[in-house]
């Protein structure tokens, strides 16, 4: 009677199976251990600058001036959101974006576009000093200082 198994080839098949298993383990170990956290550097916060078109140096009571701003990024990242807030040190006035309600000092408002216009309306006969902060959702922030003399003196 003929044997179903060829015992001479069984040893070779078992050794070959273990050899493939060894190579599979070595390959998976080298692939999984090659990505260390210190080697990966992901930059989320893209630096930016804010350019401002020239604004008048003086303003009369009741007068509105336009402040044109443009956010300039060094790189594009679709997840970046920009915000604006301001604080008025001297004088009394209203700062608006387009025809919206006036901004409340120190509140954070989203900026819908990278090029935008703000409108400042004087409500006093004195010098006006205020600061505008433009920030992004990654913690980068730029500060812009404005000082407008009074035309009514």
C-alpha cells in the first residue's frame, strides 16, 4: 500500500513555513517601528502677516474711515480660521465689519475672508487710540495699533 504522505518532504515544508513566518514578523516589526513620534513633524499653524492700506491720521466727530486689511499667508492650509478683536484705549468710537453691528471690545469675531474692510466711526472730539488683534485657530496673533487725531480741536 502506498503512503499518502511523503515523509521526506514534510521536514522541508515545515522549515519553509517557519522561514516565511520569521520573514513576515521581521518585516512587520521593521515597518511598524520605523515611524517614531520624534521624527514626524507636522506643522499646523501657518505663519501669517497682516497688511494695512494707509488710513487717515485725523478724524472728525461723526466721520467714518475705512481700514483695508489683508491676511498674507506663507502657505495654504484649509483648516485655518481667522478671528478679530479690538480694544479702544482713548476716545470713543465704533468699529464695524461692513454693515454689521459694531464690535464689542475684547470679543472675538470670525473673519470670513482674507481681504476685508473695517469701518471706524468717531463719536468724540478727542484723539482715538485702539488696537486690533488678528489671530488664527492655532494661536498665531498679530497686533495692529491705530491712533487718529481729532479734526475738531
